[in-house]
C-alpha cells in the first residue's frame, strides 16, 4: 500500500489511497476512525455536487440503498458532505477488484464459474427488486470480488440518482451503453427486466470474453442493442452448454416480456443447471432436447481464476444459499481426486514385507521414504501474499523477484519458475516474478485539495508544497494548477506542488472620501477637490485636477490634487479672488 499524507473527510474518514474513478465519482480506500474499520468512500465530482436536484435525489436513493441487506450486495454505511462541499457515501470495502478486471485478465471464464457468478448477481437483484430498487447500471465493473471469490453488486443508489431530469438534460448517459437494455437506450421507463437484460450481457461477456455488440461509439452500440438480434455465446465458445446458451439468449430478448419473469426465476434456473437439472423457464424448443438430466458443467483442469470459486460451504439440503449451486460441484470433484491419489499411492508404494513373518527384509536405502512429487499450481494473476501462502501450503519454499509493470499489475504474480503444471519435489523452491509498478508516471488531474494526496498516491506521487490564491471563478478548495503540470511525465515518487483556490478575495471597506469642514462638497478622485464655503481636501486620484470655483465667489476655490499630475485651484465665481494652485502630493 502506498504511503500518503493522510487527509480526514468529515472528521471521520481518513483517506488511505484512491481505488478508482468513474464519470460521477471517485472512490477511495478510507479508514473509519470512529468504528475502526476500512471503508470504500465514494465522493461525487464537483459538477454533480452543484446540482441541487441531483443531490436531493442522490441522498434519497443512497438512503434506500442503505436499507438493502444481502450477502451479494455491497453494504452502504453512511452518507454526508465533507468540509469542502463534496458529497460522499461510505460503503463496505471489497478488496478483490472487479469482475471486469478478471475478464480482462483471464478472458472467458469457465461455464460453471460464469453460471455461479450470474446466479449471485441474480440473487442480489432479486433482493433489490423486492424492495422496489432498480439498479439501471449492471455491468462487471459494478460486481466486486471478495477474497473468497464471491461477488457483491455495488452502486445501487448512485445509478438511480442519475435518473434525475436535471442530470439527463446535461447529456449524461444513464447506464453504460455496452450493457444497456433496448428500452433504457430509448429513454423509456425501466423495470426489473432491464436489469436482467444487462445481466445477460454480463453473462455473455463471461462466457466469451467479448461483448455481444460492439461499435465505434456508444450511440452505435445502443442502436445495435435496439435493432439487432443477440449472437449466441455458444457460437463464439463451443464449450458453452446448450442450456446455458439458451438462458443467455432469453435474457437478451428485445421485448422485456420475453425475458425471465423475475431475477429469482433466473437464479433458480442457474442453480438447477449447475446441479445437472434441466432449466424450467427456457424455451420449450430447447428443453425438449433435455429428456435426461444434464451432466454437471465442465470444470477447468487448471486453476480457475478466483472470480467466483469460493470454498464449499455447508448448507442444509432444503436451504438455498445465494450462489451456492456452483460450489456443490467441487465436492464430488475433490472426492474423486482424493480417491485417485489413494489408488495411485497403493499401487506404487513399496510395502517391503515378508510373506511369513511380516519383518522388513529390504535394505535401509530401500526403506527410506521417497520425497513425493507435487504439481506446481498456476499462480499467475494472484496477489503476492496469496500466492506465497498457496505455495507453502503445498510444501514449497518461495523466492520472490520483482520487475517493472503497470500499476494494475503491481503486487501481482506475472510469471513463475517452475511453470504451472510442472512436477517438483516437496521442499523445492518456486520463484515468483511479481509486478513492481511503473518507474515513470503521469501527473493526474486533481480536483479538491482534500483528496489531492490520495489521488497523487494512487498515481505513485506524493503531495508537495501548497500555496493559496484568491479566485473569482473557482470555489475555495479547488486546485487551480500543479507543478509539474497535469499530464506531465515524471519519476514515480516525485512530489507535486499544488496551488489551491481560496475563493473570491474579501471586500475591503473603502476609505472616507473627504476630510472637510464647513459646507464644502465631496472631493472627486480625478478633480483636485471642490472649492466651497468651507475648505476640504479632495480624495486621492490618478492625477491632480482643477479645483471647482468657490460657491459663494468670496473665497478662493481650493483644490489639493493628489496623484501624478498637478492641479490648479478654480477661480472664484465672481472673480474677486483667484483660486490658488493645486498641490501635487
């Protein structure tokens, strides 16, 4: 974890580092100083914080999301506003990254894994739909992966708040075009069926490693969702079982009424599929081919990415655990592996006993136990700590070396020796090549002073000096510029100085405009001063001016021009007395 100057939001949440950003918000890992736990702090961007209608809707929907309680939904703990005016939501921190990260890294997931993930998302949607909450932005980026490999859906509140008319009027795309239902892309009212369509896109992507519709821009993608029939995932990946292909295509039906009637019905079908049973809500034309129970979905022989492969959990036979169908498949698989290992050991072990006495007649060399060979697991893509723990559990020693990488690969195993699947003796050393991050980084675009240290730490930089300037255009707390400038390439670990807005300059009360006695008038900045029945001193001006003639004509006009030029006193009105010359101070 990169160290950074710690900032505290709302006197409670100490920012640790930035986790990522989206169109409407930035997300930070923070520590709740009150309850002593890590949280994910989502802070709205300034443009939305200034939209009163959006903020009010955001508050209501964040409160509604906080009422959702389900194992596959990210918990919402708190919402509020920081000292610099930024609105935030404090949520459960899920450390395993996103489902999108796993698809980008590993490509298509195994059909059984894909079905298990889809079932967990369907369970989450079912719980939300029962409470009247529609997500509107289901996508793999919003499915977070836990340490155990389960998934949790996030961003219920912020997606609904974005439906505010004031937000849509500013051309903000509600949802992501690649995952949007046809009705949502057309701006029509959306219901639970829209979320199911988006889940169908996610399922297709998990099964094939690609999206069903792609084009040069979001508008063209949306038109394809509206007008073109969805392609079959089985055509792109022949390993996809026919029943799972049918489930995916039903979810991608153009007409909402042709999709699953509910998220619960979808979850039930996915569980039946994983248990080797025929789905109940697939088209009759598909199901009539399944006169015999389905065989279990194929499992990868190599390591399955920890996207949705959690350790088996005990459950009562009649109780349905969300997302549990996939994990029951591991039990017979593990039993089979254990049986095979036992048989192999029985066939190859040297018992070395005599038939009559049972005494060992072999030489000491023959009696010494052989060191068993162990297959080296595939650890590429695992975090360093997790990979080391797995190797030690398998009886190996560990050597770690690092090499330059992207930030996404920092702390991740990039390569190993011996390679995955090779045989090695227990106690042998396995070398892990772990990403160390980049040596050259780019200065990011910084927003508020309160999050600058976290944003810089996320980019591999540290916060340097701060200076403050008045600004009539930018509110206090906004960063006006940086040194080095945004977009500049610099060495990782360098410091970045910031200039922060102090808001508009304070208004200084003006000085009295004259020092006069008697009946004199007010002095003017550009005139030396106004002559009159009394005497007065004119207000300082840019240059000396001419005095104004005396009002009663008896006294000389008196001008005391202050500035760069000289001024002459004005003449008396009846010209009995001539005005004196102005003085230049």
